[in-house]
């Protein structure tokens, strides 16, 4: 689209901003792409976003209505150009006045998992800019900086409501405990709460690789699961995303495991990050996730105590 009465996009520098979040990537991605979350942080300080909608697929439409401190609504329309969840998102947004596009900007956002944190980098490239867009463009860096600061605060607060954390000390060296977590033969001997057994159909311990398995409950119910490994630091850290089903409900979460030497023993901290506080509540209340996690680690502890 050609700009009319425009400042050439070539002389408008691209804007690049980064923030690091004390929250898992799945949560930060959802905060960017779920309207229920977008309305909680989108916009500079003293602005609100009373309405947001997004069709999260290439070619899908989006609309965010920001309301300024004077009560005026500033509608932004746009298009989703590229989606590679939960790593990459490209959006084009447009501000219009009396039916004419004042400014059009392409936002390329990357989400990088760094352990249990997330680094977000946003690259904004101006496609169209008329003379009337001088004000919005002049405030773009400050406005986006304030919006990302609001997102940092929102995601950090929300993360604590979406986590399940379990820590256990095992009477075994760290190399042994690591092997028990990363070998399908060992995993099948202890994975799952009391009374469960596990069958593996595929195991690939590489970044992006998967462990596909079925957990068999004591009542005969099967629970298929797929773990996708994200980060593998032998003897130190293991992160993965897990998807599975329990009845008609799909269960999604990301897990971060930290292995630490504790004299001759090993301390493992397991942090589960759920997509929402509601999901965490359901998994805790309906499926006994907290007790199930402890029973699973009890089985591993018992196995490690066997001479």
C-alpha cells in the first residue's frame, strides 16, 4: 500500500524492544494472543483496552480498542500475517482517520524460552505513514515500552497463580537421578501415581523431540500423553511441554526441572506452568495433580533406595 502525503517509511527507523519475563513462554504467548488477557495490559500507562478480538491464523483479522485518559476510543485494526506458536507472531496494525489509513505498522514478535523465563523481542516496521501520523509515530517507542512494562507486571503476577511447584531430595548422585528422568526404560519403572503403569511408543531426547506414552490407571483407564522436549542441559535442567487428555478434557502445561547437588544427594525442583489459573485449579481439584506428583516422586525415591 503506497503512502499518500507521507513521510517515507525508509526514513522512519525500525523500533526494536525486548523484555525478559519471569514467566513461562506458554503463558507469555497466551497473554499476547488471547483477548481475555490482552485487555488486561495492552496500551500505554493510563490507557485501557475495553475490547479486543483476534482471529489467530494467517489472514485473520484483529481489532483492539484503546481508551485514553480523556475517554476517547482509539480503534486499531489489523491482520495476522504469521503464527508459529509459541515462538513467532507477525501482526500488521492500522490506525485510520475518516476512512484513510494514517499509519500501518508490521510487528514481528519472537518468544524465546530461557529456562523458566521468556525473552520477548518486538520489531516494529512502519509500512505507511501520513503527515497526520506524526503524533502517534513520535510516541510509538514510549507507548510500546510502557505497554511491555505492563505486560511484564501482568505476566509475572499471573504466573504464580498458574504454577505447581514440588521439590524432592533423592538419596542418589545427580548423574543417577538424571538418568532416571531421561531413559524410557527407567521412566516406565516409576512414572505416574501409585497403581499406574506406563507404556512408551516413542522417545527422542533432543530439543524438539518427543516422548509419546500411555499411562494406564489402576481402573483400566488409559491416559495418552506427549512430552515435547524444549531445553536439555545434562545433569542441570530439563524443560518440556506436555499435552494429554483426561476424559474429555485436554491438559496442557510446561514443566521445568532443575537438578542440584545436595552434598551426596540430589535435589530436584519440578515447576509446572499451566495455561491458566482455571486449568491449574481443575487439574489440582479434579485430577489430584498435587498428590499425584508426590506419589510419582515417592515411586522414584523408592526405586533409588533399592540396592
